[in-house]
C-alpha cells in the first residue's frame, strides 16, 4: 500500500502508538540502521570511505546503527558532534574525500535557528561537494514546511523514515532533499493517519499487472488506436507505438500523417500503420485511444481538433491526450464513467491554465486539481520531478521513481504510449488510477535501472528497459 505524506505531529502520534503497541525504539533504530547501510552500500563500492556524522538525537542513533553493517567499507564516525569544538574534525574528515557522507546530525526535532557554529559545520559539508545520504530529513531542514533553520545539508539522497514528511516535497526543499526515498519497513505499526497525498512504493505493484490466463488470445487484450506523428516529428509516433507494445495490448494501430507514413511504417513491424484522413473513423475493435505524440507540425490543429473533441466528449472508450493535442481539448464534461487522461509537463499545464510555469511548480497539487476540474474531472499525470497522479477530487499519488536523465526528448512519448497500451486492455480498465500509477512508476524505474548501468543512455534504450523483468 502507498504511504501517506504526513506532518510531524502525525509522525509523533504514530511513534507513540507504536511504543504503546509494544515495539521498542531500539528495535526501530536497529532496522533503520540496516536500511541506511543497504542504501549506503548501493551508493558506494567495497573499500570506499564513508563518513558518518552523528548528532545527539535519534538521527544520530540511526546513523551509528548503520556502521556495523558496513564492515567492507572504510567507515569513520564522528559521534555526538559539538558545534563549537568539532568544526576542524569535520573539515579534516572531509579532506579525506569520502565516497559518501551519512548525515545524522539533526532530525525532525530541530525547532530553532541554528547558531553560527552549526551553520559553519553544515556549510563545510556542503562546500566539500561529497555525496550525502541524509537520515530522515537533511540536517537543518524543517520537516513540516521545507524551510531551513539558517542552513541545511544538501543531500544527494534522503532516506526518510516511515513516510514522507510534508516539508520534503515543497519546492524550496528540493535542493536539500535530493532524491527522496522511504524506509517503510522499520518496525512501526501501520500508519494510523491518512492524507490525500500519498507516496508510491514498489510493493504497491507486487502482483500487477495480473497474470494472464493460459487459454487466451489477442482479442482479450484490446486494440489501441494511436493518432500521432507529423512532418519533423515522426519519431514521437514510433516511440509511442513501441512503448505501447511493451504494455502488450492485443493489437495496435497507428494513424499518422501521409507525409511521414513511409519512415514510420518502416520502423514498426507488428504495429499496424495507416494514414490519418480527415474523415477518419475508429476501427470497430478499438478499446482505447491515444492522441498527441508528434502532432506538432503546422496546420494539423484544424484537421484533428474536431475529431479529438468529438471523441473526448462522447466516446465511451478510454482516451489519453498528450503533447500538442492537449491544447485542442474542450473544457467541460465528458461521457459519464469514461476514462480520460491527460499527461502534461509543467509548461503544457501552464498553457492550459494560462499561468506561469513557476506558479504550476509552486503548488503542483493545486495545479493538478485545477487542470482536472477544467477538463471535467479527468485523470491528470502531471509530469516532472516526483510526477503527480490524480483528479480534481480524491487521493493523489506521488511517484517515487525516475531521475533527471529522463529530461530527454521522447521520454513523454514513451510514457503516453505505455500507459495507453495498458488502458487498452479491458481487464485493467476497472482500476484506471492503479494503471496510471504503475505506468509512471515503471517508466521511472526503467530510467533508474539504466542510470545504474550507464550515465549516457538514450531514450531508445529506455523503451527496451521498460520490458525488462525485475524492475
């Protein structure tokens, strides 16, 4: 199950309930230490130097608890750091250029501005430029608001305990948090609090998609119709179709502009390719529609907009709209009970709402809700760092996978094609929200797997990795 994004008051209440249930703080600290060590091992190699900075509180206890599990690394621990006495010790340890710094100086209990001496220590860590793994929250950061208390550690990864804290997701905190990950299996009881905003965990998709029946055929898995590609943008259509194939619908038909039919068709084998015509009609067997990838050539809007708007308003089929086609959507309601999905990046969201990108990013939750309301309550996949999924009402989900190297042309085309290929399958349509979450999660997980192998991968490799087992 996903975990809620919680306030610090909710966290403290959760901890009290856990201790009342008989769990001990010592056992939770032991488990947190184990998870920290696992993550530290992922980020380093055998023999690498790891510097552990530990304060007097429980974050310091957590950081120290990782040390026994790092016996094949060269670990230096600076325990119970004192601001007025330990600046030189910290600076000297940093001069050894550790492969990783484990930050356990302060936790969520910090509630006052940092002294000048503490700021110097934090500045020294940041200035060293070494990768930092922060325990729970980066030292100096307010877990509720995302503001800092005069200075804060700039982490590469923050492994937060139990559930994300609200302050870790606000824009001001992102330079300090780095990649946010959750250590959820640490001995706490199930969280007694809920939130509209939830964090996706890999275990959410342990049995998804469900196994296929033995006695089955391609007609059981739907027929996706894609309208994509135009002069100068034919690659987007090919990428969307290839990603849809990775979702394994029964059939895929790609309708593209006559000017790019030859290069598109030449790159696809099992996908059927046809030319889009002004009086185009859906195949009777279609079970989902995707409009948008690569429809950016001049003059297409007047031809495709009427078709798109008619289907958006009246079709009973699931429909996904991406890229340039987002600008052609009609505001207002669509067929009751139909699945409608848009997949904007922040720039596209800003155009739809007639605001600035900075305003979209300042409050992505409100932006998603507003987009959904404008378009009849449709599903919104608001792309970007920690992609957000949801509608105008109900739960929202923050995706936990992906990395900055997804910022390449074609990445969004792959995501649109993959989730459309899943939604084309009738057996998956009953839980559209879970399908969207899974598609976004797997897209990001594939990028993370590629990044672990190479720092110079390209989008064509991403579609191959999306089909790999074990993500």
